[in-house]
C-alpha cells in the first residue's frame, strides 16, 4: 500500500459497465473448482498483485509455497506489478476480460468493481476469523465480494520530549480535539521552529474528521452530500485553522516534509499511519502513539487492501480458498509480522501478540484500539477520484485564506453532489 496517495480511481470510469467481457458462471462446466470440491484434477489459479512489490516478493513466495503444500493439486501463478503500474494493467485486463482469477484491490475501488460485475461472491469462508470492521467493509447487501488481506490505520504520534519541555501532559485515549489544540498551542514556538501539530488538509483527513465531529460525509445510501452541515464546517475548521498557527504553512518550517519535521524533533504531534513506525525507530527522542482524538467521538482512518475473485474464473472454489489463505493463514501472519509488512486482518489477538513488542512505539495496542471505531472512505464508484480532488482543492483554498471554511465546504458540496449515484 502506498500511503501518500489520495484515491486512485480514474480506472473506475472504464470498468463500470464493461461486464460484457466477463462470464457470470463460475466455471466452463458449472463445477466449483477442480481440487477443492467435486473433482480431483489439478488446477492452476492466477493471482495478480501489487502488495508484494518492492521487497516482499520472497514473503509472497513463501506464502504460496505453504498454500500449495496445504492444498495439493492447486498451483498459484503469481504476477507482481509495481503499485504505480498495477491499476492501469488491471483496467486493461478487466476491459478485455483477461483478469487473473484473484486480484488485488484497495478499499476505495471496491464499490466500482462490484457495480461493474467483475467480482464473484466469495463463499465458504469463516468470517469470524476476520476483524468485524474489515470483513464487513467488503460486503454488499449481505454478500462477500472481497476479503481484506491487510490493514493500516492512522494514529496520533507524539514527541514525549517536546511535551516534557513544555510541561504538557501526554495525550491519552480520552483526549478530544480541544485537548489536542490546547497542547499544540502550548508547545508551538515558531521562533525555534517547534510546531505543535501536523495534519494534512485533504479529502482523506476530511471525511474522517467529519465523522469525529459527529457528522457523516454522505447520506446513508450515498446519494446526497451530507458534509455541508455544522459538523462538516467544524471539521473543515479543525483542519485549516491549524495552518500557520500550530502547524507550519508553506515556507514557515525548516522542511516541507512532515516526516522530517517529526523525525528531527521539530513537531510535537503528527497524524499519520502506522506504516511510519519502522522509519522512526532511531529518532533521537522519546515518542509514542494514541488513538486519534475526536470532537464528539473517535473515528479512525482505515487503509485496507483486499482481494477479489474474478466473476469469470473457471476455478471458483480454489480461487476463494487461496483468497482466504492469503488473508488469514498462519503463514501470512508469520510473514507479515516478521517483516513489518502491514497487518493481517485476523480477529485473533493472540496471533498478533508479537506485534505488540516489536520496538517503538510502546503503545502498539492503540493500533488495534483504533479499529473499534473506524471511518470508512465513502466509495461512490466511477467519480471517486474527482470527488477527492474537489474536496482537497477547496480545503486548500480555505487553508490559504482565500475563502472561509463555510464557503469552502459549500462549494465542495455543490460540485460533489452531481457526481453521486442516484438514490436506490
């Protein structure tokens, strides 16, 4: 997962309605998969992914080898592509109907693929093995159309040394925005290039903060904008009012990088993902994390990768078995934990116990606590990327002082509404 991204859904326009290239039957002969059901003939299933690119190819190979050992007669043929190339290649395959039997997706893509008909229902898995908030994210009308393979969340990092120097108490799980703002103001010292807080003013942060303010980004059926409300305005103000006050504006700080600000000891609090743990192990100060504060409730940003089974696979049961194994097997758990390769979506806390003692931060339990209340990204299909760009643009205008938060929220709402699907 590349966590600096916004939502990559330009591909959705091409796939919605392309189903002519996909068969709705699970196999040519109506069977459910050779070596996993009513036949003993060996089968090969294809799997296309980006999750193992860039350093985890050997780990993926080990998981495949373990699966093939546990499932004689099923061979997994893996194609790995760089993240930057993956979705273009997948789009091409989906249009041609030549996609792999099992393929990687991100949560933001999920709805577009389901609407296009390229995803097969995944049956026969034990949902209890998965964390509820993760497995349920990939269900539509009670049907499982994908299974999560990993997750990451956003938490609040904090520099203990800067808190100590300012005489401010450390963040706790009970903090609200007001507590965070008070601490940020007390710690910020612009003359020393010390900043209290950093949180990007982007769509990804905004839909989450709307939830933290007690609102919702869209109506329940996704057909109406719901962020042009007092809660939505409050969320926008929370993000943009930090800029130039407790968070550096462009040119204010010694570096433009939030990671550099934190790692060099110039930033007290930082809203970012757990994928940054590894790069912060050797910083010259004490630090830890907590679940992000909210205004009226906590709501954590969840990033998730998943796999879908193609609607035109000839080996449905074998493909579903591989998808489930890739997500929840002991081989996967071992590989992910040993290599800091995101986290598996399993519900068994005991299976993940080793993660809690893998170095800083000390409060890794906050990662799992953050899953208790998540704000899933609104998923609207083909217009996802456009919606994201619009919201980020107007938040940027407000952060730059060119319009008020109220005006930015309303302008964004006016432009997002025509992009939404009609009510059912």
